[in-house]
C-alpha cells in the first residue's frame, strides 16, 4: 500500500545469463547475489522477500507444483478484451465439468 496504491508481486524463476550485477546507485545502496537459504533466514530482508524466499525453498525441496499458480485468459463481454484468472491448477476431474 505504498503511496496509497496496492502492490502486486509477480515472481518468476529465471536463470541468470551472468552473475555480474549492474544496478542503479541512485536507487540502491547495495546489490548482491545471495544464497536462497540465507535470504530466507536473514533478518535484513523485508517480510515479503523473506516469505518469497521460503516459498522458493519449499518449491525446490518439495516440488514447484505445490506453490505454482497458472493463468488462463477468458474472453470478456467486450469484443477483443480478455480477463486473466490466476489460480492453482484444477485437478483433471474438475477441468471438463460442463
């Protein structure tokens, strides 16, 4: 709720093309790669960063299917517009109910 607006976080798992970090020194005091386990345990991370790190650790250890969500687009009533629904994957037995 910074600046009276809601925040939305979208987390993607990516692999770096390089471990060299270039960052804006006007916006950041420091920027570094951290071990995920260390990031989950540090007291210097924000609560959301700490919880995202814990979710990622859980995914790596137990399988990402336990934390991942998917997105499906559905046509809106207005031509050419779409709704996006973000959710956990439905079990097969529920996908084809009509």
